[in-house]
C-alpha cells in the first residue's frame, strides 16, 4: 500500500514537471510572437511592452530550466486542483478579449470582458445591486483607463462600434 502511494506521488511529480515544461514552451512561444510584433512600435512606444515581454521570457526560461530538476513532494498545492476549471475559463475569456478587441474595439470589449470575469470569479455574490455596482465600477475604470491613455497620452486604441 505504501509503495503504491510512493509510486503515485512520483508519477504526479513527473506529470507536474512535464506540465511545467509544456507551459514554459507555450509561454516562450508567446514571448517570441509578442517580441516580433513589438518591432512595429516606435522606440518609446515599445519600451513598456518589450519590458513586460522580456520579463515573460526570462520567467519562462527559468520555469523551463527548473522543470528538469526533480521537485520534492509538496502537499501544499494538492487542494489547488479544483481551480483548474476557473483558470481555464478565465484564460479562454482573456483569449476571446484579445481576439475581439480589433473587431469590436477596446472600450466595448473591455467592459464586457471585465464584467464577465468579475461575475465569473466571484460566484458568491448574487445580489443584483452588488453586481450593478461592480458593473458601474468596471465601466468607470475602463473609461478612465481609456481616456487617460487615448486622450492624455495619445496612445491609439483599436476603434470599434462606439469607440
């Protein structure tokens, strides 16, 4: 019985190491894509995105290298398996947000995305007035972000249906 549990634990560690390796390779692909796309920016316009992309690249490389070293068995993250569905759903929503921005526009897409993600991530709150309050806060934050960058900093945003 104890040998079976040890073997199961070793299998889980190897599976986690493989998952980390695959995740790091996907992130390195994202790093390469965004680094390639940032070449179209002006030198000052590319400063912040390239900084973030380089940080992503360095952290992805670190994850890739660490995935080759055997980890000690750690029970701390066993309960976190139940969060896979919310993480996957949030990831799909982020991808949909990025894909829809050029077609619908930053403002409308962001309000819809952040409203959905807020409601999705906090399933405990079902009171309508709290949901309306969060929707208004989301609209205010997106509008503030949009106005600051589009009007004050004069950063062009993808235009859509209304903005």
